[in-house]
């Protein structure tokens, strides 16, 4: 049983903090529960079950997800094609969506007549959530398949493994699995003039006016919690304590898994650093009261949910 199914997801805590039972109960009370439809874009929570090996022949009612890079092929009614278009490559079986076979492939030519490619990111809210989530999974698998056609050691063409999601080198036996890059996000809170504030940062790549929680990739040899401390120190010079796990989100652009936390600020009076944005990474890092928030990331992202959840849970 998953932690969420057990109703325990809000009580999971980073190993560097040992909350009392009272604090755990508190955090459960503070964090709102979301219905799955808005809770987990890109999770497999919408009736999809990954499956291997692939059937010998695709079923007549199979779902076909055809990609050109990160764009999905849809017809004028935002429906998937009912057949595999001519010229597709790299056909992979994904699994079953509510019992129907789901297959994916890539197309390097223009969209067939009556269809067009739309960037998956921009389709959030315009196609059903199950299709967006399935599209995210399909895109990652198709991209992994495309970029692992040869062994990285001896350049021999790889072959798909029938039993698991892997491509194998028949020469040296190396296996290549879909990549997954863990990343950590931290929303920092503090009390200022008797009121709570959150720290939001601007990356130079963000659209004008948009701010988000601080985030970065976990590096080899690190725990997620170590990365949370390091990223905050590197990018803002701030020190944190009381890391508390919030939730995670698969993000297929291109293959990350975001683990989101909240943390408390260690003030300069307590030995913590002052804000110094890291050049090139952070344009600005600022404290915000909940009633003066800037433009936030889109609703599909865990950062938006983290910020709204924390802001909603802070006392006025
Ligand atoms: Zn090899």
C-alpha cells in the first residue's frame, strides 16, 4: 500500500528532524487533502497501469500516443489518432489505460492531415488529466528509447528487454533504464514583525514577475535532505532547519522527480546567513507576506501546490 493510500503522506518527515507526535498531528491538520484530479499531474493515479511484455499485436481499440519531441499528436477535437500514422518509429508499449492498451511512438515528419502536434506542457487543462499524465509517461519512455539506441560503452546497437523497461547491449550486457533525476524543492518560512513570510526566488529563465520556491537537483553521494540544505545555501546563502516532507511529483521535462519540503529559516541572529543570490542562478530572493504574493508557477506544478498549501496553513 502506498503511503498516500494509507493516509500517511502528510506525516512523513525528513530524517534530520524528529517531530513529536503532537507536531505530526499538527502538520496533518494544517495540510489540506486534495482530490487526485488536482493532486498529482503526471502520476499514474488516473487508471493507468504500466505493463510489460508488450502484446504481440496492438489491439484494434489501442490508444496511440505519437510524439514529435515534447509535442503530442491530436486531431481537431483534441483526440488521439485511432491508428499508428505512417512513418512512425520507436514504437513502445506503455501499459493499460482503464484496460485499453496504450502505445507510444515518435514521428519525425509533419503531422498527418487533420492532426497537429501540440506541446504537452501547454496542454494541461485543455485535455483530460488522465491523458496529460499518460502523455507525460509516454513522452519520457519514447525519449529514453530514442536516446538509448546504442550502448554507451561499445556503441553496439541495443535491444529492448522483453521483461522490464530496459534496453540491453547484446555485446557487453550493459542495461539502460529510463533516467530519473531527483530534485529537491524547499519553501522557507519565517516570522517577521509578528507575521509569517515565505521566501520566493526568481530564476533568470522565469517569465517576468514570476517567483517560486527554491529548487535544485540532488547530486551523487547526497541525501535529498543534504541537497535541500546545500541548494538553499548555494543559491541564497540562507540556512534552514526543520525540514518537513510535503509531497513529490514526477515531471517529464525531461525526466525529474521533484521532492518538495518546507523548512524554517535560521536568522542571522541565530547564526544563519543573509540573503545573497547566486549569480546566474537566482536573480532575486525575497520574503513575501501571504497577502502580497507575486505571480506564481502554473497550477500543474508542485511548487504552486506547495506554496498555496503553506500559505493557506499559515496563521494570519
Ligand atoms: Zn555494450
